[in-house]
């Protein structure tokens, strides 16, 4: 095992490539970062598998964003119920990530980001006909990965 940590663009490109292989947006983001954070890639793919298309095609929070939230949890998640400081740090980082993603894309909601409801056959057909996975979703994966990578690169402020 080496101590090599991929450069930011490497991981961002890796997340995009994972999505383009056919994994969901949430899987692409979490599975890219998980191995360096102590989680096996296959487990990351399983854990994040139900979060694509706005949480299992519900059209809610973009899966790329929820994948990035899970990355924050791997880094800053609490393991003791009484550890409120760690909980607050994680929640603050989630809010920061959400704000940055909204600034770039106008929303966190999958159905708003895509302009269709992936929970319906018509919405899935619309997204296919308009190449939304290859264009918009790739951008969302890239944005979420860039944002969380930037957050991970920030020094701890004690």
C-alpha cells in the first residue's frame, strides 16, 4: 500500500469516469473518495447505491451531493453519541457543500436540476432523449467531487 494521495483533478476525473461507467452519481462520488478514507470501494458502491436520481429516483437531493455528504461523514462523522462538537462540524460542512453546489447549479433537487422527474418513465425518457446524464449529470458529479475535494484539502482550524 502506498501513501500516494491522488491529486484533486485525478479524483474529480475518477468520479466522472465512474459515473460514465454506469454507476449512479452518488456511487461515483462516494466510491472515488472512500478507499482513501478507510472504506472499501465495493462497500461504498453498495452503501450509496440507493441514493442516485435524487434518493432512489425520488427527485430530491442530487445523488452527487448525497455522495459528497457521505464523504464528509467518513471524514467528520461522530462515533460517540455525546460528541456534539463533531456532529456540529459535520453539519456545518454539509451546509457549506450544499451552499457551494447551489451557487454553481441553482438547486440541490434532482428534478429541478434536470427539469424532469426520473421517477416516471416519461422523465427517464426525457433525460435519455436530451442526453442529460451525459451533460448535466456529469457536471453535477464533477461539481460535487470538486467541492468536497476542496473541503478535504482545507487545513483543520482546531
